[in-house]
């Protein structure tokens, strides 16, 4: 189908060592770079007479192969491991920083709780009018549907609480 001077080209790939290195000849390198392979082959070889019975020439392998490392799964996994190690270190640093911030926040919260307790919780008073309060409770308990019957006990409790409040104010000031 092609021109009468065209021939089939074959590329030979040898992996004898099993290390993931592909050996290619210099002529393949020249062809990949775009240089003509015919220029050098015409100067090196003798002109031959071609007949109708001639077969295409067999591929020749140059004895000095050029080695190019092929990317391997090992290289990709190594790069992945390096990236993973980098981000593991970053994660560790962030966790340490988070632990420090958590500790500081916990200490500040505990300090604030202490301050609030000192200001407000220690100022508890003693119960006042307990006996009158018990009478009001008993009245409400014995008259669940007739709470107005307990008006005298509620009045006595209100009066007792008001007297206790006035006594506390008089003591302060």
C-alpha cells in the first residue's frame, strides 16, 4: 500500500533485568526527536541491487542501548508515602495546637466559674419563717381544690417574710 521503498519498522523492548528500565536503540531516540534515520543508514551501508524477489530488511539492534527509566508503581507509591508523611506531620502539629488551646480554654473556664461562685453562691441566707411555710404547705395539701381556705396561713407567711427582710436591711445599713 505504501511506496515501493517503504519498509516495516519494528521496535524491540527488552526487560532482562526486571528493574523497570526500558532499553531503546539510538535510532529510536533519533526518530522520537524527529531526526531522519535514513540519512545515517545511507552513509553507513553499501548500495545493493533490489530485485522483485527481495524481502524487507530485518530490524537491526544497535549494541549500545540508551537507558531511560520508566515510571514504576514503586516511584508513585514512594511519592504517595512522602505526601502522606507530610500531611500526617501537619495533622500531628494541628492536634498538638488544638490540645494546647483546649487546655487554655479549660483553665480560663475554671477560673471564671470560681469567680462567679465567689461572688454569688457564697451569699446564701438562712431559711426564714420555716414553721409558717410548713403551715401553708399543709393547708394547700389538705385543701387541693379549695386553696382560698388557706388565706390566713398565706397572709401570716407574707407578714413573717416582710419582717425578716426589714430586719436584714436594718442590720446592713
